[in-house]
C-alpha cells in the first residue's frame, strides 16, 4: 500500500511534530499514519502474533502521544517511536515471564503432563488472546496497559488521556467481558445476562 506520506520531506515531518507538540491531534494522527505499518511489521516480526503486534503498536502510539513533548526536535522521530515500541515489547515479555512463573503451589510443574498439557495451554492462551482482541479498543488498551505494562490506574489514565476513575472502569469492564467469554461460570449470578451500561 502506498501512502501519500511515504515521500514526505523532512521539513514537513518536523512541522507535524511541532504541531503535535502544540496540541494538534490531527498532526499527530498524520505521524501515526506514516509510521503505523512499519512499526506494526517490526513488532509482528518480534512477537510472531498479529494481535500482540496490533496491541503493542497501539500502546506505542498512545505512549508516544503522551510523551510527544519530550521528543527533541531535530532527532529521529521514527527511531524514537520504535524505541518506545521496543520498550513495550520488552515489558510485555517480562510480564509474560512473571505470569508464567508465578503459578500456585498446587499447580503442576512446567513440563508435567506431556504434550497434551502443552497443547491445552496453547489453546487456552489463544482463546484469551482472541477474547482480548475482541474487546472494544478503549477497554483493550486500558487492560493491556494495566496488566501487561503494570501501570497504575493513574498512569493508565495519563496515557489514555482520561480520568483515573474512567481508567479503573474500563479495566473492570474489560475483565468482566473476558470472564463472560472465557469463564462465565466464575461470574456472580446474573452477571452473564446483559447488564446496564455494558
């Protein structure tokens, strides 16, 4: 796909960055449009997972928007964005390792149960990934910032440009929606049927 921004002159990009730093969201949107595909392809190469790459790309641009005023004009914007993406990827891997190794004491040790257990775990992880990918974007971004990045609700609110209360609500609703799909039997009675404001 050819974008009209592919032949952008450096001065035009600098103008967009300056406008974005002055609060122009449409200028930042042009920067996102310019680099989205490149960043996504790179993150997909790292994760080998389409949904993870999409989430990481989205998180990267949310973080870049939140930090755009810290970008130093005259330096490489693409390198700056890719650095944020790389940090997100590293943080996600750390979070995955923490989750993988923090099993309850009565859980089977890794490797116990043979090939069948490994296949079941992969299927369960795939089901979770599919369910997360189906969440509305505002819920998914709040949940991934909270769970995968380990951000406080205040930090989630800052990244998403919302209130701390809204960040908490989005994470709660995202978890509730995941439970409906993945483990409805664990929800309290009546929570599976449509609730107000869902």
